[in-house]
């Protein structure tokens, strides 16, 4: 128990927890987008399963640290560029994220949602909802592995104690459990923010593809751009609400 009195342990734990929370922002956005397409009664369950999958995948990768670090070894070369297992995971993960985000933007901006007809049998609706639910969980699991891999490799570079890293992962996911629902509801209730969040995911997908080819894009740049864009859109939302309130007030006066 003496290690609990070591301030270096607590500093490492605090830094790693903060790192995991920051690196989990894109994961929360992705989960929120996918969960928003599920029936209302399934969203909380899907959100919990998605975050639980993220925690399990991170812990499993931590347990198999030697294998994870071995993924950085080049498997083959393409035009003089070494390609490792990590590069392949990031490449396919980035392509998947790019495809999924682009498709969701198209659905949100151009396509119309298919609505079930009144004649649709409740059993059929339930089966469709369950199918969509498990498809959503499968997609979350795939992208969780990609985000977890980069997160774990970064964590290994910051700490040597496996238990500190595992505790930081659990603490960070605990924070995300509380943050995911309000973030998801905010994104779902504001279509413009939803499109902005999807644009963020496109940018992150491109960054992952770049990382696969050793073109490092500092996460600080991406998160700063995200924060600035979100701040501007928050001001736009507030301005629209004020205009709508003023219009209602003016209409009430005229009547």
C-alpha cells in the first residue's frame, strides 16, 4: 500500500485520466451520432454498452502491452514507406470513420428518413429496432478498437505502471458515462451541431489516415478547431433563439 503514498503515482494517474478523457471526446461524438438514430427506449442501453465496450477494449489492450507495442514493427514496405500493424488499424479505422461520417452527413442534409407506415406490425418494428441496435453496437466496437489503440500507445509513453494506466482508463470512462448523455441529447436536439460533429469526425478520419502514413497531425490542432467551431455555433444557436423570441414578442404586440 506504500505506492498509494507516492505523489508521482497520483500525478501520473491525474495526467493519464485527463488524457483519456480528452482522447475520448471523438469517441463520445461518434457514439452520440450513432445512438441518435436508435429508438428512444434503446439509446441509453446502447450508450452504456458503447462506453463499456470502449473501457473493455482499452483494458484488454493494456493487458496485452507487448502485442500492442509489437504492432509498431513494420510488416512490409510500399514505395519505401514502412507499414506496421498499427498503421493498418489506423488506415482501415480512418477509412471506416470517413465513410460512416460522410454517409451520415448525406442522410442528415440530403436524404429523407424512411418512416414506418401505420400498418407496420409492432413485432416487425421491434425486430427492425433490435437489428439496428446490434448493428450500432458492432460499429461502435470497431471504432472503439481504433481509438483505444492510439490511446493506449500514448498512455504507455506516459507511465510505466499498468495498474495506474488501468485505473485512469476506468476513471475516464466513468466521467464519460455521465457526459455522454447530455452531449448526445445536445447534438441530437440541434441539427446544425450534429452536422458540425459529423464534420469533426471526417477531420478525425482524415487525421487517422494521415497517421497511418506517418503524417502526424497534432491532436491539439484538431481539438482547438473543434472547440472554436463549437463556440461559434453556440453563439449562432443563441442568436437564432433571440431572433425567434423577438419575432414572437413583436407578433404578440401586433395582435
